[in-house]
């Protein structure tokens, strides 16, 4: 059995402030260290559970956040940097997906660093008319390729969001959100132990979990925070402008719809 670990930053244990996840900020290196610790705990647990191959992708921002020299050698591949139109390179080799360090959708009350794709430009996303965040988008992308999300780690709000969307998914609640930039956090060693325990539990459950497959074509709608960011519809038959800040695209897969947003 092979496992794909997709790693974001905002739901990593010990992270609660945007200063820890933005490369221009003073505390960014602390955030990078924390990402590595959660990754290593998850990778170790996969190995201990008998996983054959482990693929880990850094998907936060530029995709180049992890500290190379500190990553566990138990993984088989680290997928780093810009990956073009494939959000999950190597996924076809894997049987299940872990979303590590994920966060709740934009606008979630008390969700630590809540946002959807861009906290600066996006107010809301909808998939087929239902409000959606990054857990819903990524679960849909891997679902179209036949892979179930088996575990999600993050704050309590991200875990609730995951459970509502993915029946049977295992969650690792490494913190509780109080505001968008403050929470009640597990101490480091307790968080790593929880990630390990939940990773093993999820791997044991994998055979019974189903991929999330949305009805097709996918309708992906975005409400922007500013009118000036609305794309031009010219020569894009799959795109519909809804109002001065909102547009929608159609795609034959979740991934196609995501990339058609522009
Ligand atoms: Zn992120």
C-alpha cells in the first residue's frame, strides 16, 4: 500500500499566526520547522503501519517551504516546488491520501487562518452550489482519480469540515481555533503522538473508505474580495460572469475546473 501526504501550513500543529506561514515574515522559519515536525511524525507512522511507498507534497504557497535537511528519510519522494497543472504528481501510484495541516474554509468563525486558496483575493468558493474550502477541492481532485482522503489534520473547525464532507475520514485535531489568529494548541510532543496515532488508524480504515466524486460537469464558483480581480471572459466558453465580483467555470473534473479559474 502506498500513501500520499499533501501538506499545507495553516493547520500544522503550533501554527496560529500568518507571520508563521508567509515567506516575507519574520516568523516564517519557525513555521517551516513546524511543518517538518508534523510531516516526520506522519511519515514515521506510515512506515510503522507497513506502508510501502510514501509520497509527500508541500502544497503551501510556492510549494517550497520544507527544510530539506530535516525531513525524514523514511519517505520515498518529496514533491517540492511548482508542479504546473498536476496538483498531485505521483498520486496514481498511491492508494489513499492524507491532508496534513489543512484549514477551514474562508469565513469559518473561529477557524485558525481560515481561507480558501487566497485569503487576499477570495471571499467564497462553491462546488456545484455548495460552499466549499480546500478540503473539499482537494478531496474532489483525488476522488476523480479514484483515491479516498483517509485522514485530515488541522484545528477543530477543519476537522468538523472534513467529517461533514468525507464519511469515515479520520481526523487529527492538533489545536482548537478561538479566532482566525489564536487558539488552544496541543504541546508539540502530544500533537506528534496524535498525528502518529490517527495516521495508523486511517491506514487501517483505508480499504473501507470511498473517494469523493462530485456530479459532473463540476461548477466551481468564486466570489472575489475585489472587483478589479474579475477575469475577462473573452474566448472562455466554460466561464460565466455572475456579478461584479463573482464568476463560475465548468470542468469535466475538479482539477480542470480549478485550473480554469485562471
Ligand atoms: Zn496554505
